[in-house]
């Protein structure tokens, strides 16, 4: 097989590919390979050298989505993913997988195997505790976000990056699924839990004020080229192990609002909280850790953001007294607004989260969805009033 022109690989192709392309895998007799992808869009292969035990991941983008051949999508997303993983690896050392190869012909990215880690969403449903999570995620976000803004980067360099990360198709997915459909079901793709259908139609579709605020957030997402965001930073894009955090799957990356990433993290931690709370969770150490992680993620983000601002900001006007706080207030308002959008779209929209759908008791699921959606509405409508981590928890506790 020649890998000079693109085709979708099967596990045997991937074994040959790795032998040919990756140093250390050329000479071994025994390679095994399995497709382990669980996402909607791409193929993820794990190749293991059965003799030495060393292993590697090959992620290949198809010209259609993995879940549906009707859904055409440019393979440009794997270029974006490969490039940003390298950049994030420099900005946030140790917090993303190492990339060993980006192949623009085969549209694949070869990267470090993180199979000794667990996907955070899965680990949270098992009520496992990760003491470094808030530290690591806040460092990841401050380093990858603040350091790619106009207040830090030379403006021409920043505009070059904006160009490199133009990502219209994946942005459109977010514009539709996060910012539009949850509020009006305009494409008839929403899936409402039957026992909550009427309540959601009234409480979400029927709220003019909410739809107006969602509209404002939508056009901010489209126009606010603030920082190079990850763009899909939910708990399914985070790998964890006792002492390690790794952020994966940045194919949605583009220049957008910093709060897009922070808000996604907050919302998805709240989904884990809702799962715990509405499945009768009784492990109080876990609950306390999770709640403090929600608050600490926001507070450590703020603290590190201001410290990094002092150290790294270059633009002379950005050094005006009061500007950093004004900028941060905007980021926190976006964080609240976007956390609200994510909480809404994962319950109302097409793409669900296991945290909610796995709640098997009907009444509990109804309650979990309502608490998330009432919290979401407060986050969106009152977004300018969120100043610290406790503010987010207070809303959740008040609604609950
Ligand atoms: P998609 O873009 O299709 O969502 P992801 O990058 O999220 O693909 O990967 C899908 C799954 O493949 C992950 O949930 C994880 O189980 C596995 N995976 C992805 N990258 C790695 C890696 N570097 N090491 C080990 N497993 C991985
Ligand atoms: Mg994914
Ligand atoms: Mg996935
Ligand atoms: Mg993905």
C-alpha cells in the first residue's frame, strides 16, 4: 500500500502505515491495531507493539462524519488539530498529547497514546477524585488562551494565527447546535425527554428574553476573535489519571471568546454534579471535591489570568489601570453565558451527555434536567453578575 494519496484506513492499513512512518515501529514482527474511536466525527486507531509494549495513536479524519456518510465535512479539521496540539504543547507543557506526525496527504495525526488515562466524563460518573484537576485545567486555559490574544501577541502575528485557524464548517456546527437550535428547534433536530417536553417548550422556546440573550451570545461567538480557543472542551475531551491531566480533540479550534472554553468546562462539571445528585450519590468526599473543583476552576483561572497578564501583556493600552479587570469581567460574563448555553444544548439539542441520559429513574431525570436548565437560564440572563466560582455554585444550590 502506498500512503501517497488519501484513503480511509482500516486497522491493517494503519499497522503498515505506522511501520512505514513512525520511528521505532519499523522492525517489529508483531503489531496489533484496533479502532477505538467513540466520537461522532473521526477514526482513532491504537497500535501496540506486542513485543516491546510501546504504543501509539493514529487519528484519521474522513470526508464524512464517522456517524453518518450523509454528513460531509472537510478534512481540514485534522490539520487544525495537529497544529494546535503542537502549539498548545508549547504554551501549556505536559497538558496535551505529544504529536509525532501530521500527514496532510492521509489526513491523520499520529500522537502519544494516553490509554493509561481515563476520559474525565467516565471517571466522574464513577465518582473518582482528581486533586489536580482545577489546577491543571486553569493552567491549560490561561496559557493557551491569554497567550494567544491581542493583548499579548504582536498584532500581526495574531492575525496570521487567526488565518491559520479559520474553521468555518466546525464553527457552523457550534453555531447551529449550541447557539440556535436549542432555543427554537428550527431544524427539527432537538430531542426532548418526553416527560419534560411541555416544560422545556414553555421554559426555553417560550422565553423571549432568553432567546434574545442567546442571540447576542451567538453573534459574539461569530465575531469576537479574542483568543485561540479549543472549541470543544467538554469532559469527553479531557483525559485524567491520578496525577495527570491531558486535553485532547481540539479540532474545533478557532479564534473566539475565551469564555467559550471556560464555560464548557464549568457546564460539564455541573452535569457530573447533576448525575451525582440525581442518582442518589452518597460519597460526600466526591461531592465536596467536585463542588470545590467547579469553584476553584473559575477562581484559579482568574488568579492565574491576572498574574499572567502582569507578566505577559505587551500592548501599551492594555496596561492602562483598570483594563485587565474590565477585560476579565467580560471573560467571566462570557463564561457564565456559555456555561448556560452548553447546559441547555446538551439537554434540549441533538448532542446529549451521558451524565443526564444515564439517569434511569424518570422523575430523577426530569428533576436533573430542570435544575440544569434553570441554572442555565440564570447563567445566561444574569451573566454579568458572575464574578467568582462561588457565584456559580450559589446559583446551582439556589435552583436545587
Ligand atoms: P473525535 O474527534 O471523533 O471525538 P477524539 O479525539 O475525542 O475523537 O477521540 C475519540 C476517543 O478515542 C476518545 O474518547 C478516547 O477514548 C480515544 N482517544 C483519542 N485520543 C487518544 C489518545 N491520544 N490516547 C488514547 N486514546 C485516545
Ligand atoms: Mg471527541
Ligand atoms: Mg469522543
Ligand atoms: Mg472531535
